[in-house]
C-alpha cells in the first residue's frame, strides 16, 4: 500500500511491536531501491510481545519498502515509520503487511 513520500537524504526508522498473543516470530524488513539499481536493506526478527527497530538513510531517489512477515494472518502488532524527526505513519496491523514510500 502506498503511504506517501519521504525526502531524499532523510534518516528513516521503522519500528514493530509484536502482539504478545502472536503464534510466532515476525520479520521486519526495510529496503531502499535506488533509481540507479543499487539497493540497501535492514531487517530484524521480532518475538511475540517484543519490539524491534531498524534504520537506514534514504540517500537517493527511489522506493522505500517496509515489509512485516508474521507467522499467521491473525498475528499483528503496531508498525511505525519515522522520518525527519516525526512520525510518518503509525498503525496497528494484522497479517503480512507491505507499505511503500516514494523517496523524492
């Protein structure tokens, strides 16, 4: 799902807090596909009831993709994306989730 734009050069931090009732670990992946084809990615594994954050710098135009892979479609938690010192998006999610931002 398209979530908006991020300014080129911005530091981006993505956090996921997994619900304690989740049936298994979740995987948080943030990838930045640059216009020239070079990519950067950061990831973390999040146990039920735990939280993790990953950070990267969106240093060139392209696409920033946030992906959370949960154990079952009933699993969920709170996903938050921060950039430029503020919260861009924060929502409770359920099931595998993909958010996409344009880096401009």
